[in-house]
C-alpha cells in the first residue's frame, strides 16, 4: 500500500506544468505557445523546440475539441482509483451521478480544434 | 530504409549480420508468486544458459542486462560466480527492446576484440512483488514528471489505459474488432497449451470465453492483457566461428534494426497514434539479413496487449497499415496454420510476462527444432522487441 500514501498528485510548484493548473483555477484550458514562431509547445518545455525562444507562455485555448478516443475503466489499476470505478458501477442508474462517474471512471482523449 | 518522419526514425547500426550466433539458452520455471527474487531467477537462468553452451562461468567475458530491471548486473554476476576476470558490460540488453539488441551489442564487443562469450539475462519477480506494489509495469512510469503532473491526475495511467485508447482508435480508423484481437489471444493460448513450460499450459480458451472475459479497460478484456509472472531467461552469444565448434547448431544473428519515437513514453502525444517505432526498426533488420517479411518462418512479438501485436505485425510490413485484423484471422497465426506462426511459446499473454527474453529463447529453440509448438522447416525467426520509446527487430537464422 505504499503508493496510497505517496500518490503522485500534480505538484503545483513544478515549474514546467504549474501554469496548467493556475489556468485551470481560472477555468481556462491553457497550453504554452511560443511568442516568436506561434507554435504550441506540448508537453511544456523551457524553450521552444522549434525556434529555441525561451519561456513559451501559457495561452488560453478556445476549449473546443473533438473526441479522438476513449476507454471506460472497469477495473481500478491503482488503489487510489478504486472509489472512482466503484462509483461508476454503482451509480449507473442515476443520470446526475453518472455524469460525475464519467469524469472519473473514464479516460477520454480529445483533440483541440 | 524507411525515411525519417516527424514522429520517429531508424537508428543507424553497424552491419554485423552473420558475425555472431546464440549458442546457449537457459530458463527458470515460469510461475505466479514464487517468493523468489529477480536476482535469484536471473542467476539460475544464467547458469543454465552457460551450461547449455557447454561453457563454464569463467568463459564468460561479456555481460549485458537491462538498466530498468538490473537483476544480474556486473556486481551481482561477480559476487555469485566469483568472477574476477575482464568483463565487457552493457546495461542496454536484457529484455524488451534490449532482448533484440543484446546480440548486436555482443557482436560489436566481439568485433572489437573486447569479448568472446557474452551473456544476456533478464528476470523479474513481479508476481511476488505485486502484493506490495513495489514492482510491476507501472512503477517506472511514475518517475516521469510529465506523467505525474499531466497524465496521472486525469487517469491516463498506466499501461492498460494507454493501449485501450490506442485499440479504440485503431477500431475507429480501420474497423478492427474484438474478435480480431481475440484471434491473437487464442493463438497465444493454443501455443501455451502445447508448451508445458507456459503458465497457461492447462487452460484452453475458446473465442466465446475470450469475448466473455471481463472488461478491464474497454475495449481491452482480461485476456487481451498479459500475465504478471516470476521467471527469467538468459542466452549466450559468441562469434560464428566459435559457435560452429560448440554443442548446438548456431542461431545466427542475421540482422538487427532499431527505431525510436520522438514522443517516447507519452503515448497521448504520438502523432502516429496507432503505430509503433517497430516501423522504423524492421526495415533495417530485414535489409541487414537480406530477407523480406515473406521469408519469415516464425515471429515472436513483445505482446503486453493483443493490440500491440496487431499493430507491430502491420508496422513490420507483414500486411498493410490497418489490415492487421483480417490478416490475423482464420488461424493464420497458429504454428501449423500455414500463415505466420506467431508467439509459438505462448507470448506474454499465455506463456509468462518476462518481457521478451523468452521470446528470443523460443526462436533459438525453433531454429534448433526443439520447440514445443515446432514450426516445420524453420529457418528464419524474427523477434520484435518494444519498450514504447523504442523498438527493435532481431532476425535469427540457421547457419546457412
């Protein structure tokens, strides 16, 4: 049960990724963008991999996306996810909670458009 | 060679095809939780491989293992065998991609006069370690900061979820079905049923049992996913001239190819989402060996999930991209099916999850004519090793 106590929640102090969580606090979906060549830099990097401009700036996206792929997780793969999956199974008749379960028991990939 | 593309590329390897051969193989028993350690298993496999080659531990002057799971590294080898001589060493061997690269690493050392007999080992006791979650396939992935900060919080972790997402997209793009994936699981199981060493030897499986098995990460079912096992294997590589004076017919390293992905272990970023870097590895290996996909008599693929076998079969050119589903259907993967005999020992799905080293050992048995599910007239044997960020193809042949 070692992982239960060491569960790797995101580190809000992590320099490269903290901007994502600050933007999420403002209800924005942000991705770093190079100020010089305007390319999106994902995953975050300290310098733009295309033109070497430093500090790509966290930039809000429209949030519009298309569904790319998904999986419904039927079995907890880490103990910390067990409640999520149980919620998904237990509440399948309740529309309100089911939406809640979706956000937890599913892994959904979207492509930003 | 495959032209470099935006998401990965082949790595140039020195053409050492035909210069070395695998001359000794050794295995432990393959089991669930055994209470043993990876090191203990690796030592047993090593002792057997050395003896199988007709050598003694003092004859070994080169050692390769995997940095990710160093069951038998230089210190452990010296301590157990009391070996004080010169040792060429590399931590780029072992299992996964390294099981395909180990003969080439040995060939380089032998060509440079730095070694004569090179031992490669890989072993895990992950079934034993599973209860305490101190080992296992997800462990290493928790060391990547991008995963911890941007993937795990959204539940995109670990492997069964990555590859379910890839399988779903392969289904959307190409019409691949669960029954296609089931063909791969059933071929592995049928071969395990013929192989007394396989963990699933006594467990036959029908397509309806496969389809009725519980979903783990939809569309991957329980039997799309590999075992978690204790076990290990080892092999000894030496020069072709030396090999011809040893006990067994040489399994000649005819070709090796290596490919890498620029997005490494971050599958969600991979532009060619339903491909593997095997597409960059296989052409180089086939060119070095002077063969094409049609010449292959038996194929073993690193198969943690059925979908990865299907994709690698496409990536290596056995069929076109997206044609894997129909290609694997109709029993074509069976050892006696007249198609492409595949994972004839049972693979990671039904033999044991020892990360590819047993796949190479199986090819040596096939070339010697001693495999449990023997392919008749086997002369060209190919292993595809995969780690995620890289993949490698190994072509072994009889001494032609």
